[in-house]
């Protein structure tokens, strides 16, 4: 376990080369149980600033639980989670809520936009809560993000009036509106068709190239193949890590091979 | 039946999930059933007890009070030849100034001066009109003892063994300065139990009556009670006219059996009316609860209901299961309420039991309570069936595809509340926007908050209305600083002397003498009716008119509501009034109708001088000059005229409406508690349901980094806004519909069109503040996230 697969030369610049050695996220010895069943058995994970890490594993391996623990949505039973130098495990619920707004962005499997707010209002929501900048500045920032996501003309639409792919792109804009230190994705393309999934991933990768750190849980080899590194979980522990490089087709093959090897 | 197990699981889960609402439904049905039972007990027992007491005491069917000598032979001849008379008696009553009657004992030292009652010493009657002890035995007082009305025991805190000292003007030969009597017990007086009766009877042995009479000498007045028991009590109207036409003694008010009944059960009637009103509101709230809970449940269970329908479960089967479970809850509530009802009715009936004794109708009261509780269950059942029609609207396809039938019906947030505009801040925007987005959802708590504040405010306003000085204008009298009542028993010249005294008094700014005399008129149905008409300057101390206006010309007449009903006359109708025993009849036109609770509610007013010589009483009203102390002026006139009733407006209102005020104050306190309980329960229920329905939304907000406190603030903002709107609506309703309702309830006493006077501090500040505090605390407590509630678990759901 914890065996590092053969690191191949990557065409993409690696995160360490871009941002230096400072890690964005350091998790050590994470344990989490629900009732008598321990889901995570002491996981260590370090994510460098600007890195894109994909987390894969069979159903029940603890992927989503790990993500929730890293984001402070769930509390760990043991271990430590440091994000941008801040230890999350000892924080109160309110302090955790504050850190989530300031440091993190989320993209969930189901678009979790509030049904009664327009796409624009959904995107500016937490910025408005903390009154970051003026309303005009917030709106301008959100519009710029929406333009990059190709949904600028949908700003006044309600969530029920746009497609799933457009909704998820709005979700990505919402996650990025406050320039977070890290964006967590929990199966962000799981509910989308392949072309919509590709569009959403293109967007996330684009922002990652601009320096946003990404941790994405996925079942999809094509999604994982776009990461710098894939962490495979099995039975609540890290079974394998794969550093990715080369052409897209090779990367997908590498991920699929690793999935077979791990038994995903 | 396909899916039977799933069905049962579904409805069971629905109830379990909304456990709070199940408890609240049971609580409301229980409360409603309890109040209905208590109201039934009050109505059945109070009317029963009144009638039972009047039967036991053999209350006269017709009573004529008279001051001055009575020609007994003439009376006997009249009774002899009148077939309606079964029994008759002329009973003397020695009326003594209240200040002369002092009561002392352990912890008690008081006089009857403040009671504003006419206090009269009497002896026990021989054949009817008995004064009874609390075991309903006819009292035969031992020499040297006195039996006091229960009214005084309750008002003044008296006890057996207290000593009553009657003081006279001074010792002379053969006249002791004082008579001492020991209180042997307290009596039930079927005529004068109530505080509405302005006289009270004190029972002594014949020798003691003579002793008291010697003591008080000329300061006491003998009043005669001319009483009749009739062979046909229903013919009392005919008898009244026959009595008048015979020209017999009639120097005082006339009271009939029905008026005794009314006066005896008035307080209980008002309480019962309020309890009934609250019960109806509670049933309405229980129905709203059922509807709200069911609709939310169905909304949440869309998908499961869709699945069940897809596998072939019929809507009928679904309905039966939901109905069964909700009916079971309603029955549980009703049983609880029926079980608790005796506790409440016992306290409500305490005064009835004390003043009137057992009603003998306990079984009936219980039965009526059960029938009402069953009725409440039936109404809840009907409401459930009606609400469950929503099940038919669940489309299996839509429910399965989206998990919600409401996906396409989201309302757009108004632009001014838009988060991106940033005008109000995110929490306020989100908090308020939801009100407009789901108006149907919020309408239910809004209606309930409105009803709750209505329940809170109406009795309060009634209380402040009844105790306000201006209320006197509802009692057929104008507002004045000073009021002097001169019964016809006093020297007829007294009124003129006092009129002159007031005219010459530099402390008196203005005054008016109103003289009431006796007339007869023919009603629309041809029967003869007695009229007590007040004549004088009506404009100086005006009263309020329900319809029409004050008489200003000599050919105009105003009637009290009950008098108008008796005459069958309306504004514009001509009425000819005839002085008894001959004299100039007056052809008058009715120009106004007003409320009056005094003198049995039957009075009339005109400005024309009297043509009747049968003056019944006179009233002097006066205002003091600015700067003068009204209380001092009242005190001075009271001291100078110890035999007359001199009072301030407050005294007069207190004496006439004191009992009602007490009842209304109790009712206000009860409604305050009921209203607050309703508001708290509904807030708890509503927020639990809303949070359950909104769990995914709440989880999203928490995941995005909203603090729990901020999310709670959004829900609190909605609740508080709803409450504020509800309080305003409730207050407006209370002041409009409340006055009408109160008028309807009190019309039996002669009051109509009651303009409620709110105590602004209480109605607009204290009550809303208490309500707001209750709702805020409840909202805070019921939106507290459970310790086990995790964002991720909710989001997975």
C-alpha cells in the first residue's frame, strides 16, 4: 500500500514545479467511523498548491467520506486536516462554516443550486453574505466567470429553466466565485451525459491551469485521466497512487490499467 | 392489495417523521374538546343551577318594589279576583345606609359603604321567595344573628362569627345607638345573588329587624317588595298590564322571573360565550394543522406515492390509510380532552356551585361534552378526507421523474429582493423572498397567528372597554364627573333642591336633571307595554346611539334596544305613550335606539316634559369646573346626602359592571395563555415541518458555508414577519369583527354595537411584545439543529 507507481514524464507542468513545495492540503491519519463500522482507516494525503488530484475506488471504499472529511463537512474521529495552514479538526461548526466560505468551493453530483434564485444570485450568494466588494463588483465577477463557462446569457434564468450541464457549469462558477484555495468535486459529472461532462471538466481544468487546486472524487476514468495524480482507495485505505503524464489517450489507459490492478 | 406493506410503512413513517405535528394535533384536539366540554358544562349547569335555585327558593314571577305605604286590603282584593295569582305577599325591607353597617372580625374591619349596593334587612318569608343557606335549607335565623349574602363573603372576605354593627344617628330614650349581630352564615338569594342586582338582602330574626329599625330610626327607609307567584308564569306580561291598570302601588322598579334568570346567569353566559369562541377558533386551528401536516407529508412522499401508484395501489387505499391514522390521533386527542374537561369546568363552575348550588344536570353536561368532542373528531376526519384529494393530483410519472410535483412551479424572487442587488443582505433577502415564493405554505401560519392575536386582543379590549369611563354611554347614561341617583322613595322635592344646589355650586361647571316616569304604550303586536321614560336635557351628557340620533324636539323619543324589541318599534315609527291613571298622552316618533344594560335593559328617553305623575326616579349628572377635584366634590355631596346614591362614573361603572369586568379579566388571562400557547405550538410545528421539507436546501447552504445561526435567522425572519402581519390583522379584526361579535354576545343584556376601546399600551405594545418573545424563543428552540444532524447525511437523503 501507499506504493507510488512509476512516475512518468508529464507533458503538463507538475504542480510542484508551478507553485513550489508548499502544500495546499495536508491530511494525516484520518479515521472515520459511522456507528461500529470504520469507513476510513487512517488515510494520509497531501495535495500541493495548484494540483489536481482525482480520488477513485469501488463503491463503499470511502471516497465521498474522505472528501467530506477533507472539506470539514464531516468530522474526523482521529487524524489531522490542515488546509492552507489551518487545522480544521478542532474548529467549531461556525468556524468550519466560515472556512468553507473563505477557502473552499464545492461542486456536487446533483446541481445543488437554490431553486428560487436565478443563476446569478446563486453564484454571488456567499459573497453577498459576507458583503465582499460592492454588489456591482460581485455581479461583474460572477458575469466574467459565467462568460468563461459559456453561460453568460443565462444569468437571470431560474435553475429549473436550464439544462443539467448548464446548471453544473453554474455550480462551477459558484464554487469559484470567491477564488477559493481549493475546489472539491464530488462526482461533478456523475449526473451528466458525456458531452456535458466534458464541458464541465474542461472548465474545471481551465481554472486548475490558472492555479486553482482541485480534489475530485469520480468513477469516470476519463475524468480521472485529466488529473495530475489519481489516488485509489480500497476498504477505507489508500491502495495505490498514480502520477499521470503523456497524451490523453495514454493517460486514460494508465488509469484504466490501474483501476483493474486495484480492483475498482 | 398490492404494496400494502409499503403503504403502511409509508403512512407510519409519515407520522413518525412529523412526530411533533402529530403531538400538536392531539394537543389541539384535546384542548378544543376540553374547552367544548367545559363550555357545555358551564351552559348546561349554569342554566340548570339558576333554574334549580329559583325553583327551590320559590322566586316570585312578578315583583313590584314600592316605597311608602301599601294598601294591603286593596292588594288582597286584587289578588283574590285575579285568576293568574297563585300566591302573593307584601314584604317590608329595611334599607340602611351602607356606611352604617360595619363588619368586624379577625382580619376584617369594613363597612358596606363602598359596595354601592342598597343594603336591606329582611326577615325570612313564609311561603315563597326563601333565602337559603349553602345547603339549600330555608334559613331561620336565631335571635342576635345575621345571615349575609354570599356576594359579600366573596367580595369582602368575611367569615362566620364576624360581628355586624349597625349604627344609628344617636342614642335617645328607647333607641340604642348600635345593634350588634353575629354573622351566623351566608345566604343564597335567588333575586339578588348577582353583582348586577343593585340591592342585597341581609337576613335577621323578626325581633332583630325591629331592633335595627329602632337603631337607624329615620335614616332607614322601608321599601316594600310586592311579590306574586302566578298560576301561569308565561302570562307575566298580561299580569303586568293588569297590575298597572288596577292602579296599585308601583313606586319602584318591576322585575319579572325572566329578568331574575338573566341577571343570575349573566356572568356565566359571558364566560361561556368566550369559551365557545375560543373553542371554535381552536377547532379551526386543528383543521389548519391537519391540512398543513398532510400537504407537507404528501409533498415529501411524492416519490413513494408515485411508486405505489405505479405498482397499482388505488388512491382509495392510500386515502383510507392516511385517514385512519389521523382519525386515531383525533380520537386520542378527544379522549384526552374529555378526560381533562372536568378539571376546567370545576374551576369555571366554582362560582355557580357556590352562589346557586347544584344544577342536577351534571350527567347532561357530560353527555353534551362527549357529543361535542365526537363532533370535533368528525370535523377533523372530514378535513382529512378533503385534504387527501391532493393525493389524486400526484402523477406517478412526474413524481418518479423529478421526485417532486412542484418542480415547474417555482416562483421567481422579486427583483428588489434579489441577492445580487445586495440591498438587504443575503440572509434578509433569502428570509423574505421565500414568503413570496411559497405563499400557500405561509398562509396557514399567518392565519393562525392572526387568530391567536385575535384571541389575545378581543377579551383584553372587552375588558378595557367595560372598565373605561366612556363605557357608561353604552349603559344609557352620559359621562359625567358626578352622578346622584334619587329613588322615588325620597322626598320628591329633593331632586329640585339638589338641582338648585348644583346650579349654585361654584365647583360645578354644568349639570342636568333627568327625571324618569312611568308610561304605557301599545306594542306592534297589540299587547300593552310599560315604558320608563327619562326626560330632561339629553344633549348635555350625551350617550351613544346604535342607530338614529338623540331626541332634540318634544315629539321625539329614543328607545333602548330591548325596549324597541319589546315594542316592535324602529327608527321612524310613531309611538303613543300614555301616563298611567289618565293624563295627556304623548304622540312621539322614534328617532334613536341605544344600548342599555340598566333597569333590565328597557328604558326610553325624550326631551318633552313629563305628563305622567308617576315619577320613578331622578338622576342628576354634573361636571366639575376645571381644576376642581371630582372625587372631593363627589365626597362632599355623598356626605351631605347619606340617603342618596352619589357616585363618580368609575364607581357607577364598577358597581354595575364589576362582575363582568372580573369575568373578562379572567377571560383575558386565559386567552392570553391560550393565544401564546397556540402561537408557540404553531411556530414549533411550522418550523419543524418547514425544516424537514427544506432539509436539502439547508444542507446545501451549510455546505456552502452558511453558519447555522445565519440559516436560523432566515427562518426566524420569515416567522417574525408573518407574526407581525398576523398581529396587525388580528388587531384590525379584533377592533372590527371583535366588536360585532361582542355586541352579538352581549345583545342579550341590551348591548349592541359595542365600539371596543383598546388600551393602547396593552394592545399595541405589551401584547405584541409578549407574542413576539414567545414566538422568537420557540423559533430559536425549534430550529436548533439536532446534535446528530450532519450535512452529508442530509445531502445523501
